[in-house]
C-alpha cells in the first residue's frame, strides 16, 4: 500500500545507498561467477593433459567456491534492488526489512569489533575500526523510527 505523504529525503538517500550496494553486489557476483568458470575451465584443460585426478578435484572445488559466492551475491543484489524499490514507494515491508537488516548489521559490527578487540587485546581498537559502520547503522535505525518516516510507510 502506498502513501499520499511526501517521501522524506532521508528515505531517498537510504534507498540510493541500497541501490548502489545492490549494483556493487550484482557486479561482484557476476565477476565471481566468471572467475569460478575460468578456474573450472582450467581444470578441464588439465584433464586433457593428464594431470593427477586428486589435483583436479581440488581445482574444481576451488572453482565452485567463487561460483557459489557469486550466486549468493547476485541474489543479495537483486534483494537490495527490490528493497530499495519498496523504500522509494513507501511499502511497509521495505521499512520492516530495512530495520531488521540494519539491526542485524549493527549487532554483527559490534560483535566483530569485540572479537577484533579481543584478538588485538584492545576492545577500543576493535570499536574504532567499526565505529563508522556502527554510527551509520544507529542513525538509520533512529531515522526509520522518526514519526514522519513511519507515517510515510504507515507504520
């Protein structure tokens, strides 16, 4: 269900950032699929030259890893573009997905900062390395709960 209220500028900015992220994921996914295909083609050439079959299994597995990662990135890229469309159109499901994914990302950034801090013997160093992401996630979460933004999404 769309709304009659004007789209807040912050929602437009978030949607544009998500579109950029989606495009980057699509390009990365296509690149990884291409890399995996090239690695697999290399193993086919090795079969023709009589290379040891144990070596070939490793090369084929090595080729499948980028292909699987590329497929995952393609799916995520498409999902990003769908969510950005929902944000621009004021869809409630897009608001919910954005909030949930941002909260998950924030939690992952904090955990990652703590883990890095425990490895480097300084939680402050870990937090410093993730501070920008943590701040951005916090701002997005705060912004998505602002009354005018919730009104746009009818939340």
